[in-house]
């Protein structure tokens, strides 16, 4: 097996529980380990989630990208009983001033004042086997990424892009949204986020399990943390493509929901408390004209409520329908057993969406079953309307 990610005495003393988690993570160094990583990726991304990103070798059932072979790339993995792989992640790192142009453009790194003097990395291809989700693997991998970036790579900032359904999770980990464009992929738009390794106050504020690791390295008498105040207008601001602040989300939802007098289809039959519940459980995402929101066949459980803008539902070049403010997108994948998108969705005009994950409704059914039943009824009505609507001809 590959070598372990070493934790060091500081971590052992300040974060013993995380040190135990780190012991499960290995660096894929041998050709056999690397091939196992590529085959594991294929089983999760292609066979399970039906994703189309990356360099897929269907004949050999593996997902292997050119980036995997670049200098500065490290593959991490966790394994279960018998050596079967349970999770993996990829870290690409660059010395100060050495970020490739394509990466700099994707993450809009020029917006970060002084980034030419900082070490940077990209976290990608992070995934866990379906039967191990909600257990220790994801925490172990993310802790290992933090420790590896800090101790072996000399990294200050770690970037990633994620599908909209994972934004809230990565925010709890300690990643932050910032003022940058959404990143298009063949599966739909993804959200750029950044982790500032030394920002212990922010990690504490969001309750991140990485906070003890930051405390092991950045404390009085140790490495000085970055002064993030220089990026205050960039981080988590109104210019970011996602809005997570509950008050700001509620303000935007009110413009549509009839609370301030604007007409709405989905919200029409919901009372103000139900609408507020929806607002509290979601976040707002801004999408530009021409951007693919999601792709047919993708396994994805998010649902979107259109707050403003116009979106085309289509199957290839065939238009299925057009939806606007107050209408719902993705309810079939949201409810369906297979959780697959029945069609693709592209923005025809700039717009804002309220993004909701399935788990919020499961939680609401436990805490407020009557309100959950009311929302479910309205979602079912929206689904029935979409299913029964005649298919328009392509323009």
C-alpha cells in the first residue's frame, strides 16, 4: 500500500481524533494503486452518477485525465477490508506565481491580490463509495488534503469547483464562495470555491472539522496567518455567483413569492411560513444566458425554483418547454427513484435560482409533517403540470 499522510506531533497533540482519521489515507504511488484509483473513479462518476466529465476509457472501465500525470499532482485514497477502495481525491499544486493560465482563468485567481506570492492547489475528483457516504472517509480525505497541502506542498489557498448540490457541504468544511463566474462543464455549471488554510476564525465560525488542524499550525508563536481583509470585497460578497446568507436569500425570494406582491406559480398556494422554510433551506445561484444548468441522465437530487430569468428544458435540440419565474426545475430527479435528470436545462436569459437539496424535505417531514405535506402537494402539482403539458416545437 502507498505511504500514509503523516500527521506530525502538532496534530497528534491538538487534534488526536483527526490524527486517527488521517491514518486511513494513503498516497497512490505505485502503478497498481493509480490504476485502482482510475477504476474507482469510473465506478462512481460514470456507472453510478452518469457524469460525462474527464477522460473516460469505457473499454478499460477507468477515468484517467492528463492532469493525473502532471508534476505536482498527488492522488490520495482510502481502502476498506480486503483493500477495496472506498474513496479518493486528487490534489494539484503550484509554487507561487506558477499557476497555469487555464487554471487561473477557471478560478479567476487574478482577483486575489498578492496571489503571485502564495502557494496554490486545486482539489478535484473527490468521491466516496456510495455505501460509505456519511461515514469517515470524506472527513479523512479532506483532513489529509489540508495536512498534505500545509506540510508537504506549502499551500496557502486550495481551490475547487462543485455542483450546486454540494455548495453547502463544502461551506461547512471551510471553503468559501467568491466573486467569480460559474465554471461550465459537460454536466452543467459548477461553483468555484476556495479554502484559506490559515483562516482559523472562519473555520471556527462555520464549525469546520478542519479548525483544529488550522490551530495546530497557525497560532501565536507559529506561522502567521494570511490577512484575509484584503479580499473582504471578494469573499462571500454579493458579487459571488451564489448567495448563502439567509437574510439575503429571503430578501430575493420575497420579490417572487407574493409576499411583496409579485405573482408566482409554485408559491401561489403556499403560506408565508412555508415559503420562509424553503428560503431557509436553500441558497440563490446566478446563472448567465447560454449556460447549461444540468444535463439529461445525470444523477442529481437538487431542485430549482426560478426566481427570475428564463430557462429552456430540452432533449438535445428538441425543446420540451420553457420555464420562468415561480416555476420549478428538476422535480422529476428530485422525486424519482433513479434520481436521474429527465432532460437538460439551459438558461435563455440571465436568471437566479433557489437551489434546494432533497434532504431538507426529509428533515422537514420529521420536524413539521403538516407543512412538509403542503409543500409536497404543490411540488406534485408542478410535476403533474410539466408531465401533462404539450411539447412545443423547436424554434
